[in-house]
């Protein structure tokens, strides 16, 4: 097989390995302005640039964060922002040995001809955007597309999701960014866990088919899968042990060991559930580093504690460190509640 990833091969492998290092995972704070606005509204704040900046500053300048966090995914606005005292956020991250990452997809739009499903935009102009983000200090990228079980998923939606991810991954690597490959299979639905397993196996087989067809360097990517769970409206909940068993079965069947890291999304699980499930997955050795790339499961308590008030900043940072440390411990399989 040809190994191709432009002139960045060695660097991509190094970056991916650094992000997937023992006891560390990713802090996802790449909410689009619209989504960030929803989070801010939940604590009564307006969706202004200065409120978004203040919230991200609180998170990114938390002392000691780098012990548990190896990468932070930013929205484009944040990549170019600085602290109120004039230090680039990218520099704050580099000082803590946290790699800066960037969300590069342009979001979901309806997919005509499908079963009310969506596809993910953003390939036009992606190469030049990636080159620019690299210059700004980003070293990895994220592209999130979505698959819905209650909507089918249709063969068309799965193929489009997989092809888009593969084109994006090749372009990101060509410009020095490690692509996080994220086909999020939504939790929505009343289906049993077996159905999620079946859909996830199908999605990941298509994704790897097209990644290979696009000559993507597997040693220089990271995955961001959903855990294999029953649908959110299913009559019974599954234990962390069952979720770990199904999820690892799926990954072992579909993901080559050349891939360095599996960084799960939390997808609406509670903070503690997300930690317990990750811990269960690390009870025996895996072929890859199995870790986290959580947004909501790292931020929910932080937001509630902060409330937009400077006097709550310290307590909010403590809340962030508590979740980050818990997930770090779970990455090592040593979390005990
Ligand atoms: P959650 O962990 O809140 O699911 O978000 C992760 C993410 O980046 C979704 O794309």
C-alpha cells in the first residue's frame, strides 16, 4: 500500500499519537455560534461575541488542564481570539501542551432523495481553509456528520456521510491537520442495542472503505464514534459493561489497529454515564487508545456553576478539572466513582 499524506506524514503520525496519549483526551468546545448561543441562553446570557469569548477564556485558561486534556477542538471564531489580557488562545493551549484543533465542516443540510435525512457541507474551499488554520496553529480538525436510526438510515445517507468524511480526511491530511472522523449516530429512537450495533457496523464499514479509496493515512487519523447503546427512548437502559461490550465488538470488527485513537463523543449522556462507559471500555487492553472527546459531558456542570459571573469562575474551573480528571482516570480504566 502507498503511504500518502502530502509532505506531512511524520508530523501527522506524531500529532495523532500525542493526542491519543495515556490518561488524556479531547475537550470539545467547537460549538457553532448558534449552538453556543443555546448553551449561553441556558444560563441567561446573550449570544454575543464577548460572552462566547469570556466562556472560552474560562475553559482554555484553566490551570492544570493539560494534565488531562491533550487537544481542544475550537470553532473558527475561537481560533482567532485572544484572552482579555491579549494572549492568543492558541498560545494558552500550547503552553499547557494541549493541541489546538478546529471544526472545519459547515454543518448539516437536508439530503434530497433521502428519508428526511441530512448531509454535511464544507468541502468547497476546504484545502485553503485548512492551510490557513494550520498557519494559525491548528494541528487537527473535526468534521461531524450525522446518521439517524429512526430515519432509516437510508443507503444514500450512509454513503454520502462516509464519502464526505473520506474526502475531508484526505484534504485535511494534505494540509497537515489530523482529521477526526465523526459520523455521529444519534441516540434518538426506541430501538434496541442490537439495532445500533448493526447500523454502526454498516456506517464504519463504508467509512473505512472510502477512507482507503481516498488513500488516507490510517496512522494519522482519529475517530470520534458514538458509543453503541440502546436508543434514548428504548424501554431499558444498558449497563456500562453491556455498552462497552457492544461498542468494542463493533470497533474490533471494523477499525484497523493502525488507527491510533478512538475519541468518543458523549452525545447527550450524563457526565457520570459518559465517564462510567469510558471506564468500562478500558477494563482490558484495546488495540487503540480509547478515550474521550466530550463537549456536553465535560461542560454541563461548568456552565451551571459559572452563570456568567466572574466571582464563580474559580468554582467553574474546579468543576471542569473534576470532569477532566474523572475521564482521564476512566481512560486508564481506573475510575471508581
Ligand atoms: P458531545 O460530547 O456533547 O456529544 O459533543 C461532542 C461533539 O463534538 C459532537 O460533535
